[in-house]
C-alpha cells in the first residue's frame, strides 16, 4: 500500500495483468515468445517497484499501465487460447504472425519505459519536509524538483508558498 489511492489502484490492475501474462506464457510453447514475455514481465515488475517507491509517478504511468499493459495481456491471452486449442485456421495463423511480429517491439517499448524512469529517477532534490531546505545552506527546493518528482500543480504551488515562508524565516535568522 503506497498511501496513494490512484497509485494503489494502478498497482492492483497491473499486478492482475502481469499474472494473466505469466499464465499465457505457460500456455505458449514458443521459446522466442516466452523470452519476450519474460522481458516484458521483468521490465513491468521493475516499473511497478518504481511506482511503489514513488506513488506520484501514477500520473506519468497511467497510460502505460492502463492501455499498453492490458493490450499486451489481450494479445497474449488470444495467442495462448489458440495454442491451448491447437487451432490451425487462417485466423489462428494471423494471430500467431501478428504476435511474432509485434511482441519483440512491445518488449523494447516496456524496456524503454523502464529506462525513461531510471533516467529521471535521481533527478530529484532532497529537501526537508515543511522547510524545503536542502543540504546546501541557503538553498531551498520545492514542487516537482523534490523528493517524488513529477506531481500535480496544486502541490507545487503549495510548496512554493511554504518555501517562501521558510525562506523568509531563514533570512530573518529564525531558521538554520
């Protein structure tokens, strides 16, 4: 539980989708497809770990977790159903071809999403809660620049107001 209702809802949905994707993998005997699914699973689990660490990322990950992950799930469930049933018709062939063609791209897209999160992961500034003072004397930070990274405008505005009060106290000598 991250304490963020939207982030928790995304985590729950994503975990269910990942479980379904892993189940589909069990039904698909193709080693290349399984390798792609394992890569998707690994990237997605790491993305979910980032969301647990930084619940404010829910807005940044919403489209990824509510569109791309469920779409991947549907594609793989269709492929698994064909494999379980041993279907050989034209539609089954098309689904197999489409899966074989797009799954490596999906794997790369999931990996790129994780890389993007990692790239920006450490670009936040640590600031004291309430005063917004950083580890550098006389330097304050707030909004998207601190702690959890991208958030909402209302929080950034509130941080600005609180930081202004803390800076005023600092300049008056009341805050060290």
